[in-house]
């Protein structure tokens, strides 16, 4: 079609309203989905941060007056944090609006390092004194006075983790190389079973296979992961597998939601060991050991979708974000966030 200059201008003028309408009605870019995380540390407060769909983290605030919150959990509108110090304590925090500390209670032990909400009670592992304490949780989220304190027997007990397992409460003890199974009723713990791992293993943390028939224990002192059978509060040791070479102290162990892959952070080797579960979870096969993105990876956690793995590197003062290949278990680092002494990542 041949157009004169005047014809072209007329043609362009006729198109202008259409162009303006298209421009006006074009949808705006959708904002990137973000989540919230809480960072445990050795310091005077809990860090607050946001992260986007690619795992890029940005600091958004601090909850002050929480000494040495080295492990924290979220339960609805509340956070619960250990205060890892000689005079051990636990702190309750309301995060329904502007975060505020509700109260703090003594654990009657020293060096609390892990806790779990079991029903309407908070159960805490005191590493320094090698015992386990129980606190009631009040209706407003605050904590009541301790109702029980159970001491582990041995030359150097160091309670390190609390896990809920159906009707049982589990306490992993690094010093006695044991996993204790308790029942909890009326605010009191009653021992059901004590499973002994290899002498000197130093069990730190465990995680369950979704079938509930197996557990995987990160052994801090001999740099292994121990595979255990599990049934009704009783553990049976099956085998132990090395996680890394050289001087190394495993930190955290987590498992993918589908139970296909187990991840262990390696302090010393500065890596994350990736294992594939085989034989229905009865065994593990090492499939990769990528760098952790920093120094001394103490803790790690998945985002709710299992797409991202956040690794808290204590000595390099950073949290590294990894994209998880959910078909192969592989990890690809996508982001790095600087923050003082991160030792726990929680949320969401």
C-alpha cells in the first residue's frame, strides 16, 4: 500500500488511540513473591529478613533483648528462642504485629541449644548441663515455670536436640552417644528407651524418613551419618557412613519432603553432603558434596516449597542460598547474604 506523507500521518493518528489503549491496559509486572525468615545468632537479638523467589535475602529488622538466640522455632504468631548461656533460659516472642518479647524463663540448666514445641509445652535441650527441661506454654504464648528437668546419666552428657516423634519425645545426646525416647504427660518426661550409637560418634541432630521407619543421625565427632531403624520409640542402629574427608564436624541434617535426598552440613570440610535414600530409606548413597558457600556451616533449612536451601555459615558471617534440583538433589548457589554469626535459619 502506497501512502503520501499526509496519508501516513493520518494512518498513524488513527493507530494512536489503539496504541494508548494497549499501553494503558497492559498488566503491570507481578511483584516477586517474598517470605520472612528469622536468624538465630550469638549476640543480643534475633535477626529478621525477607527473601524473594530466587532466595535473595534482605535484612528487615532485629528483635532486641534476646541474648544468644542460637536456636529458634516459629509456631504461628510466636517465636521461641533458646538463650545459650551459662544461666540457661528460653524466650517467648509475639510476632503477630511489631515483634515483642513476652517473657523469659530459666531452663534450670546451662547452655540450652535446641528446643521443640510439643503440644502446649516447650521442651529444651541443655547442652552444658546435659539435661532436658519442660515449660508449659500459656494461652497468650508466654512461658510458664519449668515443670520438669531430666538429667542424662554419663561422664559428660550434652543434650543437643529435641524431636517430636508421634507420642514420643526424643533427646539426642552428643556426650553419652545416645538417643533417649520419652513420653510426656502432665508436664513430666518418662524414659521409654535409650539407644546407644558408636562410642565417640557424638550424635548431634537427627531427621526422619517420611515413612517413619528410619532416622538419619548427624554424628559431630566422628564425621558420619548413622542410619537407624525406628519403631514405637525404639531405635536400632543399622550402619554409619562417612560424610566428608579430613577434620570435620557435621552440623545439621535435613531431608527433602519426598524423602529422596538427605543433606548434611560439614563444618571443617565446608560443604554439604548430598545423599540419595535407597532401599526404601534403609540406606544412603553419596551423590554430591558441593561447597557450602562460606565457612563453618552450622545450620540449614528448606523454604516451605523445598525449592531453596538456606545454609548459615557461622564463621564467614553469611547465609548462602541454594536452588534445589528436586529431581537430582543437586544444589546451585544463587545468593549470598552477609549477617553477623548466623547459626540458625527459621521461619517462615
